[in-house]
């Protein structure tokens, strides 16, 4: 009789614990995926809200005269008249022409963001 009780206790103990584990996994798994889905959607909303806050107080990042200077430098580059500073070589890259225009406007004191490539 003692061996029969031990066998039933073992089977009932293992059976009930596996039933509890199975029951606990299913709802928790569903809840976790539901929470993740809500977090992703709220993260997208938060990212969308942050982008307008990056604008400066006056609303413009560059002075309007900067665009005219860039146009002039690009025109010179296409004509082959634009030269780089130290070496005096012809500028053939449009990005370099824009960089030259921005640097000149910074020296004049126009509203232009600081150069991210310069070391402090």
C-alpha cells in the first residue's frame, strides 16, 4: 500500500506541475506579444513627435543668403573657375563646392550650423 501511495503521489505531483506550466506559458506568452506590439506602436509615435522639436527657435537652419552663395559657387564650379583653398586645384565635386560656400558664409557671420567635421 505504501508503494501505491508513492506512485500516485509522484504521478499527481508531476502531472499537476506540468499542467500548471502549460497553463502558465500560454497566457503569459500571449500577453508578452501583446505588450510588445503596443510598445512598438508607441515608439513610432514618439519618434514622429520628436522630429518637429529639432527646429531652431527662428525656424530656419540657414540664412537665406546662404542659398544664393551656394548657387554662385556651383555656377563657378561648372564653368571651371572654382578653385580649392590651399592647393588651388579645380573643384569638380558638387559637395565640395557647397562646403566652400558654407565655409565662406560662416566667416562672414551668417546663420549656418557649425561644421560637423571640424575638431574642437
